[in-house]
C-alpha cells in the first residue's frame, strides 16, 4: 500500500519505472553506509549546540544595528560561535561577503603582500580564483600583477599530495602561504581527506613554521569529525550558501583562523583601523545561526544523496568520482557522462525535480568567472545555493557532470531518479 502510494507519486513527477527500479536497487546497496554517517551528524550537531550555549546565544542576538553597526552583539556572537565550531581563534561571518570566492579573495589579499609567494599544493585552484590570482592572464587587479609570486603543484596520479615537490619548494625559498583546496571543484579527482590534510600541514610546518596554511573549505563543512582549522590549518574560508548555511542563510561567507590573520583580513574587508568592528548584519543572524544549527544534518543529507548518485550511475556502467564506497570529504559527485547532450539531459532532469523553477530548461551559458560555458540546474529557494539539489557542468572534455546538494535525502533521491528519467526520455542513456 505505502509502496504503491510512493510509486504513484514518482510517476506523477515524471519518473520512469526504470529510474525508480535502478535507484531503489542502488539504495539497497548503500543503505548500510548511512548508519555511520548518522553518527557524524550526532557529533557535529552536539558541537554546534555546545558553541551556541557557551556563547549564551539569546533572542536579542537576532536584532541588528543600523549605520556603522558598532557593538552589534548578534554579529559578535555569530562570529564567536563559528570560530568555536570550526576550532579557530577568531572568525568573520558576514552576509555582505557576497560568495565563497569573495571570502577566499579576502583571505588572499588580506595576507599576501607584493613579493610574497603563494604556493597552491592541490593543483590549479577553483575556476573563479583564476582571475583573483592572475593565472587567467592580466586583468589589472590580480595578485600576480601587484607582485605576488604564484606557483602550483599538482596531485600525484593517485590523488595524493606530491610530497617530494612540496618539500623541495618549501626548502628552496620562503613561502608566505600554502594553499589547499579541499573539494575537487571542477576536476575529476577525490576531495582532500582531513587526515591527509593534517599530515601535509605537519610536513609544511616542519620546514617553514611561519608559512600560513590556508584551506578553501567550500563543500567540506560537517563531513568529518574535525575541520581543517582543527588539524593545523591557519585559515579557512567558505560560502554560507553551501554546507554551513544549512540551506537557510540568504547569502554570505565565513572565514575562520588565527586572530592575527583574521585581523589582517578584516582590515581589507572594511578598512585598516576599523576591521571587524563595523558592518551590518541586516537581520541575518537568525537565519545564519539557524542554518548553522541545521547544517550538520543538511550536509550529510547531501552526502547520502551523492553516494546514491554514485551507486546508481556506477550500476549503469558510468565512471564516477568518488566511487560509491569511497571515504568522502565533500558533497560533490562527479559522473563522467561523456557527451554534451548527456550532461544537458542530466541537468534538465535535476531542474525538473526542483521545488522552485521546475518548469525551466537549463542551457549552457558563459558564466562570469568561469573559463568554459557552464550548464547549471538550480531550482533553489536561495539563488545559486548548491547545498540545495543542483548540478552543473562545464561544457568541455571529458563531459563530466557535478551533482551536489539536497537539503533532504528524499529530494536528492528524487533528483537522481529524475536525471535518469530525463536521459532515458531524451534517448541518450546507455543501458
Ligand atoms: C563554490 C566554491 C568556491 C566559491 O564559489 P562561489 O560560487 O563564489 O561561492 C570556491 N572553491 C570551491 C572548491 C567551491 O566549491
């Protein structure tokens, strides 16, 4: 009876019987993994509640100031809570940080000075940082154009850090910042595990203790028992419309790290001498904190959805990364579909499974900051929120689609079914 009701509902949402069967079969094979993940939710949920209690969060913290925003206790408590949850000395959490790129940019421009060297040890950073660093060529404002030196070291073939090259680079000259991107971004590789991060930070610090280790933590929050700043990273940043916003934050970014670094960054964010003391929250502390409260559950729902997506497409013979049984460190699931029409179909399916803009057809476009045209499915309550069910793909070889998010597991599951149904309907699915 119950099964019949659910099946009929899937049918009304345009899901084909083949998609229902394939996904339900895949689910049976990964369900045992979810138990372990539930424990992680428990741990991180308790950690968030503890921080809120320690800082005596109360109703008046949801009020806000006007003008300069001096002595905004809600803003200050919010930043203290983030610092505690992520194990940093201090934090910046602002709705006016417009996205993850902006939070990362503030870290880079806050710390790096002309003549300093930045060394990326997880390969080329995320697409939107190419213009910030200057690897996409001169634009008049990049770090390289003001005299910051930049070098990068790729991962080894097996996805691990190239320790020999890293060691050699650190022994050759002073490095102001070692930069690590935890998530895979738009590349077909695994995310960096917390244990591997811990080991490499130790190695770096052993050679150059003064080097600032900075982590792009986008998509990684609440997917492990420790965050990068709890295992030795000096600085990390991320977006509030990804994991730590829990789907509720309307906009914003966070930066957590050593107090001295946060002070330098705050001086760039507002002005030297003003730093963190000013800046309105526009009434957003309630949603930011309620989002943080939900984030451990939401992030893991997205993770479970990603595992289901991996298992489903594996069962159909596609190459996926990470594989369904891999240990994960971000919420991104990439599926190598191999052609433009397949990735567009996949994204159409995700879009049509969305609660918002479900009737819209996603098409590839030249998105600002990205190197190739990108097709994006994002029927989200918050524009561009990729902790909500979404998929995107740059239109380039080898035609990999990136699936992520799902505030609830059932929505993520519907998304996987819908992507499959759409590919089947468009006649591009190999069975
Ligand atoms: C999302 C993301 C960013 C920042 O992107 P925004 O769209 O500016 O928030 C940076 N690095 C990684 C790995 C990301 O996933």
